[in-house]
């Protein structure tokens, strides 16, 4: 019994609730307490258990820049950067973004098609930037942009843009929740929508890939 004599469960009934639904499957229930405070609960579907809403984050909280000098061990027999090395650096930048956004263990789920549009030579400086565009319950879409800079002249060439999906996992290696993304500017909203479209296409490809997983284990 509370000090004002009203049992806690009766107070709860007097509270007002409001629910917001988002396209990424996220539902937010807002419970207004009679005292004027409010609490946000996030859930996915009506049957899942409520949990306190994770605080959303800005893409700026995890934005990452990396520069690498292309050295002999990074090159192929033509003294150009080996493609596999660039993929490693791309994955590395994206892993940092995923870690900073989620503060969870994360794994690379997928890398969308990757086009190398201009060669990178030994001695060039490679610039990579990673930013998060889109999130679902447990996944993060991270965009990595790459360009190279000629060491002696400073001339810059665009190399590629690619999108990676990282999945946050718990101690049992099962997908777990990540914070949502703050969407304030038109650019942030646009990127989120584009990420959502790519995610739909990716889901389709994932279903195809998972069929092979089932066939393999038969
Ligand atoms: C990623 C992994 C944890 C997903 O497990 P799962 O049982 O398939 O997960 P679920 O089916 O519950 O899917 C959870 C979410 O992740 C997404 N997802 C799962 N596998 C994915 C993949 N390979 N790529 C992109 N997204 C993926 C699902 O679409 C789903 O997204 P949603 O929240 O938008 O609905 C699991 O496949 C794994 O451990 N893969 C190996 C990852 C790894 O080792 N990477 C390093 C390179 S080998």
C-alpha cells in the first residue's frame, strides 16, 4: 500500500498509454504516470515481453574513419592493392561502427555486392568511412565509402561504396536487440528509408541462401 492509501495496481490502471508503430517492426508503448512522468517500453509484436526502451543513438555516435597506406604485403603481383585486403579493411571499419552503436558482440551477416571501380596502387593512401544508416531489432546496416589518394600528388579516386549488415548477438550467439537510430534530418530519414528497401531485397536473398543451409544439413 502506498503512502496515499491507493494500492499500486489501482494506480497502474489509472495510467494512460499510447502506442506507436514503426515499419521496422518496432512498437513503442508510452505509459504516462499520474505524477506527470512517462516511461517508454519497446517491443516487437504483441506477444513479446516488454522491456525498457533502449536509448536511441545518432549515426554520429559510431561514425568511423580509417586511413591505410598500401604497403608491399597488401599488393598483388601487379603492385595494386589486393581485393581481399580491401574487403578486410572495409569489414574492419564496419565492425567498429557496429560495436560503437550496439555495444554488443556483433558478427558480419552479409556484404552487399562490391564493385571495385578504380585500382589502388602501392604507396596510395586509402580512406574508408563507415556510418550506420538503418537498424532493425538485431541488425545494423553500415555503409562504407572508400576512396584512394595518390601519395605524391594527392590526386583522389573513388573506389567503392558498399553496405554491410551486422547482427548483434548475445552470450548464446543468438540475435539480440540493438539501439534504434535517431532520425532528425531529411538526409537521415532518406538513408533510413533506402536502407529499409535494401533490407527487403536482402531478406529475399537470405531466404534463398538459407535454403542451401537446409539442403546441406540433410
Ligand atoms: C548472423 C546469425 C547470428 C543469424 O542467426 P539466425 O538464427 O539466422 O538469426 P535470425 O533468423 O533470428 O535473424 C535475425 C535477424 O538477422 C538477420 N540476419 C540473419 N542472418 C543474416 C545474414 N547472414 N545477413 C544479414 N542479415 C541476417 C535476419 O534477417 C533478422 O533480421 P530482422 O531483425 O530484420 O528480422 C547467424 O547466421 C550466424 O552466426 N552467422 C555467422 C556469422 C559469422 O560468423 N560471420 C563472420 C564471417 S564467417
